[in-house]
C-alpha cells in the first residue's frame, strides 16, 4: 500500500467509519493499509488498567506509560521494512494546528501512526521516549476540546488518505478545493435551473468559460473576505490578490 496508518486506541470501534466510503474502498483496493489496535491488549492486570491518578494532584486521570511503551514496541516490531519507523501523530489540543498544508506533508510519508489519548493525557515520558525512536508530532484539530484523540485520528486519516494518488477518483477535484490555495471554494449549482423560485446565476449557464472563471474567482475572494478574513492575510493568498487581474 502507498500509505500505512496504525491507530492505537482504547476504543477501536470508534474508528469503524474508516471501513466506509472512499477510505474503505481505498483499503479494499490496496492503496491504504489501516490497522487499528486496542491499547488494552498491552495492559496485563485483571482490569486491563490504562490510567492512574496524576502525580502532583489535580483533576482527572493520566494514561499510564507501560501499555503505551509496549504498544509502541509492538508497532516498531511490525515494520514491513526492518528498521523503518512510523511518523507518530499525537492528537492533543496543545499540538500544532492540523491544516491542509500539514495533511499534504503527511501524505508524502509511507507510514503514519496515531496515538489516541483519553482522560487528561498520556504520561509525558511516553512522548519523550517515542521521540527518541521515531518522528513525533503533536497535532490539534482546532481550538476546542474533544474527549480523546479518536475523532482527530478519523479526521486526519481521511484528510491525508484522500491526498494519496488514486484514493480520490478525480484528481482535479483535489486542487479546486477550499484551503488548497488559501481561498474558500466558490458556490456550486446543479439542475433544475429554477428551484423554489431561485435561479442559478445566469453566467454559469452562459457557456462563456472565461466569464465563469472570473465570476468564480470573484466569489472565492468575496466569500473568503466575509467568512474567513484571516485567510486573506496568509501568504498563500497574496499571489492571488496581487495577480494579473490587478486585485
Ligand atoms: N484531543 C482532545 N481535544 C483535541 C483537539 N482539539 N485536537 C486534537 N486532539 C484532541
């Protein structure tokens, strides 16, 4: 497969959607190799305990280091090419923002792993030791708090996997998307031409391809200015704003 993704979690069922739709089909086609592992397989007491109280006190529980250490050992031992290591992603609200640019970087890698934490997080020594053995990136889906890393693992796997050649049928649909060039997408319409007294913009039915392209570009600029003015200040959008059309 072009991309292998291992997900380590105490809730393997949470990753079931990776068997569906485009990602499920890509797995069947051998383009993607997604493996979900139950962290509790590496907890050996009667209750298969994975968490404990925090040193220094405070609210909540912390994930114990031993199951994580063993799970990461097993992961490295499963390398297809001896000595190869995955790029380990650790979802956390204190991580690097996960963006389309990061998704593109990750899509060039052959092997990713996602360590899904729950509770107040994973014992810091796990991350330190992992970083001595493989590349580790802490990633945040956004400035809000989820209950654990599983939803982030789903989102990141989908965002990265769809950039792997062949996973998305129409490669053109990948470049004309929001966040690929720093502007939001233009509005889209299909038949019927009038629906509940609302008409499709005439320019789209004019057959004038140049006029359609100019209208769409203008829509992208206006939408971005209204909905996401922060994006207009990002460097990727500047060539668009200062380009040949003089805007
Ligand atoms: N885990 C909990 N909240 C998260 C977030 N916002 N992003 C990534 N992982 C998380």
